[in-house]
């Protein structure tokens, strides 16, 4: 653990924290954890969602947390991962998913959206914007939360979490206990309109 933390500081990566920092309670849904670098079975990986497959195509996840004290209906909300090739060019691996009707997050509930179900992939070599939006009837979406994942900054089987100061920290993986379906959504052009 000390070696990993020293290595991260030496190569100017994000700071490592041994305690998961919670996002400040906003009374709403926040992106609370992102696992993007997943070890495969050959490298003693873990099948995080229990589907029998190991690796990023199955086990990457984005965790959402209802930080409030009442249930929140997230039906038809969008969860997106926008890949950035540079500061202004969006990559071809940008993907999103839509939560089905009846998707309710109870107060203080945490759910994971896995890549196996959502087809959202977060690559190592590109910066990604993880965006949660509440869809309006005229596609005038409301951004609920956003997390920026820097390129080439992750460590295998270690999550990104908010650090409490508006940035990110690497933290030991908080094993997800419940997953939520999120159907792949190919409306990429609509995603791109949301971020400009």
C-alpha cells in the first residue's frame, strides 16, 4: 500500500486515500464512485457483478448515491461517459444509457451501473466526463451531477471517488451491493449537445 501511494505521488497521479471520501450531501443523486480499470481473470481480477465474466466489458461500474432523505425517481434519466480525444474533440467511444420506468433510488441508497448492462466503457488513455442528467420532455436536460475522469490516472481495481474538495481521489474499492438496469442508448448527438 505504501509502495502504491509513493508510486502515485512520484508520477504525479491523483492522491491515494485509504478512506472513501463521500461527496457533500446535496439532497439529491450524485455520482459517488467510478471503477474504470478492472483486472482480468488472468491477473487475479474479480467478477464484480457476478456474471461470470471478468474485465472492463463487464465489470466497470458507475455508482450513484441518493444523498437525500427521500426517494428519487430516476426513470428516463441519462447516464453518459463522454470520451475526450483532446479539449474540444469528442471520441467515438462516447456512450450512454437510460434508466427504465420505475427506477427509484431510496434515501441513502447506492446502486451500481455495470458496463455489462449499460455498454458504457471508460478507457484508460482518454479523459472521460461522466454525466448524469434528468431528461425533460423537450430534451432540455438538467445536469444532475458530473465527474471528470483524467486520462492515464487509474490503478487496477481502485475506484475514483469525490475527495470532498471538488476533486477526485483514488480509494480502495467499495464493493457494490446492488445494481440497477440502465439500457444502452445510442442518442450520441443528444449527449454532445448537453456538454457544450
